[in-house]
């Protein structure tokens, strides 16, 4: 036997209690929370996915083609640290990085399928880390200011860490998907400071 209790039509959640009698006569209560806010037209999550992932990748691509690292460029004249990987590594790695933090943003949005007020701090951290990510390249390559870029990337790392922690509290994999991202930025931070130490 089961019965349904307590339906609040004025809230975003429907609390349902099932009372089940087992063979031993004991009652088992199961609470289910159904959030109707995640339901809606299929085009909304598709559009959000395109905006988050495609938008981040597009911005990253535009930034990536805005500077030169080839022969005769300012970058090639710098003394490279021993930890510097080949130039061909950077583009695909950053493409993966943009994919991961774009997906993290999409996951959080898709959790409620809105920019929920309860996630305001999460979004502030996510957008700030995105902005800091995008402006690091112009500071380093276009402005040719290695020290400023090295300082800026520390703030980027802090904001990524905060974003991971906040997203993890919503769903662990919302934050976990950004772990390769912060790992790469950790390496990029060491690389940036190494460039500064050798070329100041």
C-alpha cells in the first residue's frame, strides 16, 4: 500500500511521500523531490550548449589568431625555459581547456535550465575566471608584458579553484570536469614565471 502526501503547488518543488508496507508490517517512507523547472522545450538546452561550449571555443579561437609565435615574432626571441613544450602543443590543449570550462558552465545552467539566483556566486566566479582566461593571452603576447601576465594568471588560478569548489557542491562532476583545466593553468603559471625570470 502506498499513499501520496503533501503537494505544494505554489513552490518549484513537489514533495512526494510514499508509505509502503512490507511483509513484516514495517512502514518504509521514501521522499522524492521532483523539480519541474528542468522540464521544457528541447531547443533550450541545445541552444545553451552551443552558447556555452561554442561561444567559449569561438572566443578562444579569435584570441589565438590575434598574435604570432612563429619565426621573427617577439615570442620566438625570448629565452625559453626548459619546461616549455613545443608550440604545436598549446592550441589543442587550450581547445580542450575551453571545452571543459564551457561544459562546466553548461552543466550548471542545465541544473535548473535558468541562471538561478541561488547560483549567483557560482556564476560570478565562472564569468570572472573566463574573463581572466581570455585576457591573459593579450597581456602576454600582444602587450608583451610577461610580469603582468604572470601576476594575472595567479588570480586566474584562484578563481578557477573557487569555481571548482562551488560547482562541486552542486554536483561533484560539475567541478571535477575542471580539474584538468586548473592542472594546465598551474603548469602555465610556472611557465609564465619562468619566462619572466629568464627575460626580465
